[in-house]
C-alpha cells in the first residue's frame, strides 16, 4: 500500500466537533476499503487568502494515510460530494513523517529569519558603517562621525 497526505478545509460555520465527525467519516471510508489513517492533525480555524464560496475562514485538517489507490479515490469522491468541504488535496508521499507538521510546531521552534547568520532581515546591524564615494579619488570613504 502507498502513503498519502490529505488536507481538507471545511466551512467556517461548523463547530470543531462537526469537523472531527467529518474526519471520522473519511477515516471510516478508508477502513472499509483496507486503508488506515496513521496520523491526524487539526490545524484550527484559519483565515483564507481569498474567499471560497463566500467563506473568509476555514477549518484545516490533515490526514496521513496508508491505503490502496481505490480507497483514496472513494474518499476523494466522498469529499467532493460533501457540501461542508470547501477544498481538498491528496498527495502521494514516500513515507509518513511521525513528527508534527510545520503547521503544528510553535513559531519559536521553526527556523526563522532571525536565526540566520548576518543578523536577519536587515543584515548585521552591529557592524554596519555607512559609506560614501569620495568624488576626487573614486574610492569609497568612510563618513566622518559614523558609528
């Protein structure tokens, strides 16, 4: 059997228990056809980049699945028929990562811009010296009185 990752987004007016019930419904569909959900993550109610069917927010859920292609096709068919599902995407992967996804990690645990050498977004501010060109010599000259 192959490994898949499926992310679906559900309407904003659903309560979280209703979203969990949707995920349970898809899990049951997979089990009937010989598949298994290895990991399930609820990413929460998040803002959408653009409106989808008059919704500005949506509930995001990710399923990591080990199943035959027939089971995945049936699950996607069921998702397409369900009016509560706004979008869904299934991707085949080589292996299921047991660690939490990037969406579930805390911001300070992820590698951010401030962790890079050179001081982050604006470079290394401690070693910054403004420079100007000397008109006579054509060489850069340090500004007098600079840091």
